[in-house]
C-alpha cells in the first residue's frame, strides 16, 4: 500500500521561508535603556577599598575622592604613626 501526498501550496526554500516569517525591523523603534538601573553608587568607604585594592596609593585615593589622607587612612584602618 502506498500513500500519495500532494500539495497545492508553492514550495519555498527553507531560507526564504524563514526570512518571510520574520517581521521587518522597524527603523523608528529605538531601544530603551535605563542607565540609572545599570549604575551602582558605592559608599565612600567602599570606593576607598576598591581603589586601594586596584593598587592606588593613599595620596592618589585622597586626591581622586577629594578626601584627606587621614580620612583615607582611617577608612583603611592605617595608623599614621608607624
């Protein structure tokens, strides 16, 4: 027993069928980004630790964060009398 299958629809190559199934990109649609959601604000002490861990000297950290050297030493628990 054999079964014959025929179609009245035109046969399109798979690549063309996939392209036809995708909607055309809308040129007027702009992606929306929320920059504030991607930004993390570190506390001053966390900024000091991060810069110190990156290898910056205490004086550089103080200048970058507009702090005094003694404030940076305090955050890092460095005793200035040694």
